[in-house]
């Protein structure tokens, strides 16, 4: 329970009608979740307008309505709070309701097109190994110390984020590592959070169905730094092609990390291998089981954050050998048939290219790369032919199939991907709508020591078709086929 006046602290108010000296039992922005003495925030979304559900929330017991437009014929028994921006107001209200938990924990936000989940997971693992209590908010799972629950979004809504942070504070967590998506930035889901560190990994072609063009996508990512107090810190990948765009007009102090350029934190690759690789950070060589240069960047970004808080390099790096990539991120699947199978979440042209280049860097001339991938339906169509182009260039054999077709016809998606192949009739190219049959075909085509990459879905355990999620786990399926 919280006093309404406390909840509205620092909210940009336009007008109020009714009693502000109320106790609020719950905050919600879905009218179905309203209860007696709750506060309902009406938000106009892409598909639904919360203002149309104000009466429904009142009927369920809501006593306070937060909206950008107070109705003409308002209920005089209800308190109405007119605000300048409902989304930002929800973020402030959520933080106030849960006693501003982000100010009571060291909050590290990680943004970038690729690598967010891996970096957040590695940070969580590392700090736990170093003996700290910590939390994690990620695409795969949300964790509070040893408690874990499956996640549904890369970045939760503002109310859920503050709820989790509040629980982390209660459980005496010192750190929280969270993914920050471009969607969450443009929708003000992370507005009003007190981040200690902002991490920028990279940016490449993705989410243009939502952002409309790359510049908007870039600006959304860049806006993360505007949320950070100038007293706090950012770490930025200097090797990214858009580094200078990212740092343009940045106000807070930042440090750079790199393998290729002069930077504050410089990494060096000593050995690359399928079994293990050797890296050098700050003149200390260590072993890692993580595959690929993109994962080496992920490790370097983790090192930056750890060094910022912990200082002792020896103490940090002695644990790096034990860090593991999260599920579905270059995950090697056990096989008794002398075939190497890898499952990865790569679902953008850049991610697919990096994964395939990694495989090519350690494969022998006698080994072939067989790639199975598709593209999600109802999402950015402009990246489909680009992914086809990458697979055409870097795979020996490609099986194009369905990802999550959602409400689109799988055949139409595959036709878009097909445009990226120079010769769509060549014998090493297959188009199979059914993802299970596509994986089976790849296994049939593979010879001893060949490498199969199943890309696009990674950790997901479902396939979404016409609004229905069907059980589908790439890892379990290929394990069963190759056992």
C-alpha cells in the first residue's frame, strides 16, 4: 500500500480531479488486472488504446485513473490524474510504488543488436562466482540469486522491472544485469531507472519493421545514454562501424573496448579453436570454451564491467575459464555420429555472418558447413534476402525453412529469403517449409565431421504459427536425430 501523493512524486502532471489523499494497493496498466483501490494507467499502444478500458478498470475497483486525457463525463467518485506522457508516467509511478529500487542496487544495462543475452548471462555468472548476490533480467530468464523464471520479453514493462528490482533488493542483491532493447527505449520502459553502467555492444540491421529505418533504430539505441546520470559510466565497443555515431554528443563519461583499435580496454586473441581458445586481457592469458570472435567481444565487455566495480584483475580473470554461454548461443549438441551440430539464436544478417565466419575459422578443408535457418513472420522483411545472401556466401549447403512464421505464409517468407541466393536452383540449396523436416534433411546430408548450424531460434522451445505456440526445441530435436 502506498499514498497516492508519494506515487505521483516527479510525475509530470497536467491536471487532477478528485481526492489525492488516497491509499493505492496496486498499480496496473491492463484493466483486467485492476482490483479494489488500484491505480490504472491508460496507455495508447500500437494495437490497443488503454483509454477505452478505463470504465472496465473502474468496474473492477480502480480508484485512480492516470491518463493523458481526462474524459468529459468523468466519474466524480474516481480520482483522475492527467499527465503529459502516460508511458513515462508509468515508469515513474512504478519506481515510486516499489520504493525506487534501482537506486538501491548497482544496475548495469546492456544494449546492442547482438550479444545482450550472452553478456548479461556472463556477468551474472561471473559475479556469482566472485561471491556477490545478484539478479538478471534477460531474454531467456529472469533470476534473483538462485531463483529463476522463464522470460517472455527481452526487456520487461516498467512495472515488472521495478517489481523484480524490488525483490532483488529484498533478497540483498548488490548487482542487477539487464538487457535493454531498442523497443524498451522507444517505449520508455526503462525511463527513470537509475543505471550505474550502460554498455553498448554493437548495432546492425534489425527491427526495421518497428523503427522504420536504420537511423531511427540507431537513435533509439543511442537514447540509452541520455537516461544515464552524467555521474555514471558507459562502456562502448570502439570496433563497431557506428562507434562515432554512438558517441556523438554523448554527455556522460565513457570508456572504450576493442580488439582492433587503441582503446581503454584492449583484448588480444592468442588461439582460436573448437575445443578452446586463448585470450589476453590486461597482459593475462586465459582459456575460454566460448566460440567465436563475437563471444570474445562479449567477454571483453564483461571484463570492463567487472574491472570497473572489482578492480582486482587476477581475481576477475581466474573465473573466466568457467563462464559458459547461455542456452542456444553457439550451443554444441552432443552427437554419436561424428557430426558437429551447433544451435544459435542468430536471426539477423550480421549475427548469421559472424556465426558462419566463426565456424569457417576453425573448420578443416574437408569439413562442410550445412546451415538451416529461416526468418520470423510479421517482422522486418528487408533483412530476409540479406540473410539469404550471407548463407549463400558462407555455407556449403543451405536448407531454408520456417522460423516463427506467426501469421505469415511460410512459403512467402522463404520466397523473400530466396532472393538473396545467386542461384536458387543449385544442388546445395534446399527449401523446406517444415522446420523438423529441414533439420532432418540437414542431418541426412551431413557426412562424418561435417558441421550443422541450426540458426534463428536458439533457446526458444516453441514455434509460433497463426497465433499458436507449438512445442519445438531445436536442441532436443537435433539431439534425438543424431543420438
